[in-house]
C-alpha cells in the first residue's frame, strides 16, 4: 500500500459518496468494507436517508468535521462536482474508485494540494473486501 493510501486511511472518519442501499452496488460494498475494518463511515446520497442502518447525508457539505477522507463511487461528471464540493469543505483526501475517475477531477485535486487516488486502485482490493 503506498503513502497516498496510508494517508487516506489515517482519517478519523470517511465519507462514502455514492453509497447505495443495494448490496450488489459498489457504493454499498465500499461502505461495508469500512465498517468491516472498524472505521467510521458516513454514506452520502441525495435520496437515501440511511444505508446499512447508518444515517446518510445528502451531500459532501453536510459531512461532519471529523471526516477527512472521502471515497467517490459516482459517474465521472458527478465526481467532478463532488471534488469541487469536497475542496470547498476542506476534505484533504479523495479516493476515486474505479469507474469514478475523471482526469479533470484528479487535476483539480492536485491543483488544490489534495491527496488524490484516481489511478484505478480499488479500496475493496486493497483491503481484501471483494
């Protein structure tokens, strides 16, 4: 695991953007992976009130202050908007899961000094949750 991942995983709590109530979707699998590893994870979804029994927030801007890292599991055009919102909120670590990556979003992160993982690396693979 490289330094970017270690820095990302050192956060006190994690936001899961694109969390889903559907257990077959990656947004749900990523949330459950954090929980399996004893991490505090907060689902972010505009239409879900809770996912896996955890209260969800509608947007990144609603995440509590202890969230220092977010996993993004959204289509690339949505990822770009999420990154802008995360930077405005002060989130310093962003992991774009495979399929969520956007070169524009990665460049935006780098331009703002955000630790970004957007190279196809998958949290589920790194932590053996697949």
